[in-house]
């Protein structure tokens, strides 16, 4: 449960909404690509640049989203599409 104004989307509302997110490990879903990339990174045969972050494993991310509706301080209903995670999966 989070305040709408804490979402960082610029909405002025005192309401609290349910924000569902994805988390967790995806190591069981590692592919040959992930294993190879991890090995090359450990051997420093691939060196990320100063602004790069290379992940050698899949990430748990939303694969389906839900809209969230709330009332702003002007008593107007607002709906934000694709805000809350409805389904998660290992991506990458």
C-alpha cells in the first residue's frame, strides 16, 4: 500500500493504492546465454563500461499489468494504465 503522490507520476492525491510488484530469484531459468555471459564476465573477457551494468541471469519482471484508479484532490477520478504487476515471470 502506497500513497498516490509517492508513485512519482505527478498526481496530487491523498489516496492510498495497492501497488503490486515482482521480486525473486530466477536462477533456475538460466539459459546457455546466461551461463556463458556469466563465465565471460568472471574471466573479465567482457568488461562493462563505467555506466553499464550487465546481468548474467534473468530478472523477475511483470509480464502483465493492472490499471489503478483513484480520486485526486479535485475529486476527479484518475486511472493509470499498466501501473501494478498482475503477473510475473523470469525475463532475459
